């Protein structure tokens, strides 16, 4: 069975909220998670959250800080999530990721690792992820 995040075009499983993301499906049939028209729009939302909300607004600069907020212990095995993302990216859990515009590869790797953690690799579309990064960084 394909992971819910892949089916929803929402690879990081962004929860539904008052936010109206670009590219959201008009009809949201998943009670918990956002559904996007295309995978690049799901990735765009993920990268907006990581680079704008988590980095700039919340001032979270490391894998440990980001994942602890993204996947809190009351809902996830946060320690294992952090370890897996750190292993996949090759970035230490407490190592600063850097400014997104200066270190885009580190932020793309973070998104990819979190997507793998959330959904696995079946149905994972690397090109859609890169298009989502471009949509995010180009302000679209």
C-alpha cells in the first residue's frame, strides 16, 4: 500500500490547519492531513514550513530542534526520527544546517530524509521534490 503522504501529495504529512496552501485540493477528504493537487505543491509547502516557518520564524537551526517540533514525542518516536534523518543526511543532529539560501543542499537533504521517514521510498519522486524546492525558493 502506498503511504498516505504519497497518496495525499503531502510527503511530510503536513496537518490540516487554517492555512490555505498554494496547490491544495479544493476538496479535502483526509480529516487529518492536507491534500495537494500535485507532489511539487506538497514539497513546496514542506520547504516553506522548513525554511520560512521553522528556520526564520521559530529559529530552529538543527535537525534535533526541527524534528523535535515537527514530530513531537507524544506522537512519534522522536529520538529514532532524529537519528534516521541525521544518518540519511550525514548531518549531525546538533550541527547547524546553515542559512537555506546559502546551503540549499542541506535543506533539500533534510526534506528528503524527513520524507523518507514519513513515507518510505515507495512512490518517492525526487524530481517532484526538486520542483517543490524551486517553487518555494522562487516565491511561487
